[in-house]
């Protein structure tokens, strides 16, 4: 018998794939997708070469410990390899943390809106999720703290936050966390940390051994352009990392991902070049959207939440017909907004041209 609480489960709603749009609306011209916060520049060319080379060995199981990659990450981050847990995307690390800490009937806290996957993994484990509304488009740290009770095991914070791009500052976090109960885990999801330009953002690594402890999540899906290979990691105190490594599948990260991630990490020149383009384009798009009379919210991520002063769903549909896929944020509770992932300069130009047409037609 299927567990009763799984009956109403629905699959994660991903951004619309390009081919689906082509089929559904019969669009023949170019299609630009700025919906899933992917990296349109792709990974380092050296990583692609490494994948080709590693393809020759795919008949072998991957290294179950991810030794080389963990060593490289540990060195870069100034932590021990034993404090790192690799996952099939950082999504898997969320799942592992939930499995390790949450028993049926226990509670996890998150903001509303925030990343949908926190809720899914908690519910799939038979736990309860309690959601606290954002305040001024930011995590409401004090309301979250106020919602902690004896059933609470986990508290999720994405920083930068998706879909607003807002951040929590180090000093805010530091004074907040010191008064929390010591027996919960704070999960600090830093999927977009590489795009942050604010020097005051939380330095999460400083809190991995704090009481309560903090587990930091990072990914190769966004800034490193490896979303399709599925690789991310968590940094946490070793006792917790040991448990996650004991309960995960031995070969949870595939061999191509392990190789590509290490090479991508080491190609700092390519990384910086791509990152600079992202940051320049974020500024340029923000200014252009303002000139159109829209209200882009300041973002420290590779996407921008934009207040459009009309139904976001309608604008989303109108842009779809012109071959531009953005994210409709209605499901996030922002019905008069849309979220735009930052594309290449050419993609952003295409988007701005089509947006101008749509706004003029309205
Ligand atoms: C994209 C994203 C991730 C990354 O997930 P992966 O499984 O590493 O691809 C994690 N958290 C948030 C908030 C995200 O938006």
C-alpha cells in the first residue's frame, strides 16, 4: 500500500523545455530559455574535454569516495575532505540530510516562497514542513526562530534566496543563530553564492561547527555550468558528514561528473571570465528593465525577480509566443512578477527586444 501522505504528491514543475514549446506553439524561429537559472555559457571547455576522455572508462564504477574532487574542494575551501559530502546534485544532499535527521512526525522550517525541494524531501520522509512568509522579500529570521519547537529538526535557508535574489548578512545571521536551540540543523543552501557581490553576505563556513551546526550546500549546476551531470556537495561537521556518507548510495555521483567538476573547479580563468559576463549582464538587464518602466528587485544571483505591474502569467504567455521562456512566479506567490535567468548577451538582447514588443502591444 502506498503511504497515505504520498497520495497528493505532484512532480517538481521544471521550467518549460525548449522542444516542448516548439511542439506546442509551432514556433519555428529561435527560442531562448531564461527560466531555470542554468549557465548558458556552458562549463569550461577543459571540462568537456575531460568528459570525453572519462567516457572511455564508463564501464567501470566511479570512485565511491570522490577522493580527488573532495581533496581539491577541501583545499580551495580550507576544510577537511572528511567534512564534505558529494551528491547527485546538491538536491541529493538535501535528501540525505532529511533522511539523517528527520523522523516521521518531525518538523522542518522554511520560508515561503523558497526552494520547493526542501518541502518535497521532508514530506516524502513523513515529516511536516512549516512555512514562514518572507518579509520585504527576505527570509524573516526572527519569525523562523519563533516557529522552532521541540519537534523541529531542520531549518532551511537559501542564501542568495530563490526567487528573489536577496541575501542575509553575516552580522544578522551571527546574532540570530547564537540564541537558537542547539539540537537543530541549519541548512544554508548556497547554490548561487558565486554570483554574490555583497561582501557582507554570511560566511557560512564559519558556522559548520557552531551549536546549532550549519550544513552548507553548494552546486556545480549554476556557476560551473554542469547542471546536466548532477553534482553538488555539502560541507558540514565531520560527525554529520560520516552519517551521510554511510547512508548514501556508494556510487551516487557518476564518474563523468566527478572528473568534470574537478577540472571545472581548477579552470579559474574560464570561471572568472564567465562570472564577469554574468555580473555585467545582471547590471545591464536591470537597467534596461527599469527603462521599460518595470521594477527589477536587486539580485545577488544569476536571475532577476521583476515586478511587472500586471499579471506575470499573461506576460509569460505573451513572451512564450515570441519564443522566450521565462519563469512565471505565480506558484511562488508573486503573481505580478516574473523571474528571468540571466542569459548570454545575445540571449538577453533577444529577450529585451521581444519584451519591448510585448509591452508595446499591450
Ligand atoms: C538550482 C538550485 C539548487 C541546485 O540543485 P542541484 O541539485 O545542485 O542542481 C539548489 N538550491 C536552490 C535554491 C536552487 O535554486
